[in-house]
C-alpha cells in the first residue's frame, strides 16, 4: 500500500507520460534532463579581466643595475634599467663593500628620471664593491607594478 501511494505521488511529480526509474513496466528511458539555468561563461582573457584587487600586483618587472668606478673623478656610477620607465626613476641605490659577515654600505643615492646614478668622494678605494636596488612598488592607472630588486656585478676599482 505504501509503495502504491509513493508511485502515485511520484507519477504526479514526474508526469504521467514518463516511466519512473524504479517502475517494472516496459523500457526505462531514464530521467528527464533538467534545463540548464546558467550557461558556463568563457574564461576572460588576461587582458580583458578586471584589474586585480588593491594590494595585489598587476605586473612584476625585472630590473637591472650596473656599477663602475671612475678613478679620475673619484666616483662610483651606474644605471638602473627596466622595461618600464617607472621602475628606473626614483630608485634607491646602495653601494656596498664586500667583507666577511655583513657587507658595509658606503653610500646611497636615488636615481633621477634617466635612471643614472653617481656617488662622489671615492678617489681610490681598496676592496670589492657592488650596487643594489631594493624592490619598489609603483601604483599606476592599471594597478600596482612591482619593480624587482637588483644586484650588480662585483667590481675591484684599483685593478
């Protein structure tokens, strides 16, 4: 009796013309597929997507830094270069002397718009030196750009 009531109730819900999956009469066409309410949207291409939320970089850009010593002028000089001009200007540059343990910072400066930098007052310094620039985050109209840190080659000015 309980099975008959269930069949009647299920028949009213499924519909009178469809066989139930558990019915014993005839062939079973299977359940009726449900209509799709939401079509899957194609994934947006990276250039079309919304900008990343604040605090997340939209791009990470490599940076290169060079160093040389001019003994006639007594200067260390070099250049910070990158594919993005925003990563070349206003970069902090540290010139460090290599020594056992922690290297000693002997001077620091900031690059102008051109990315070139100069430190004066080093006529004939002994030792080995390199320049480095720390990572910098720049906000643009399209989001935030991370300018990666860079480390120059190590030079020996006296040789």
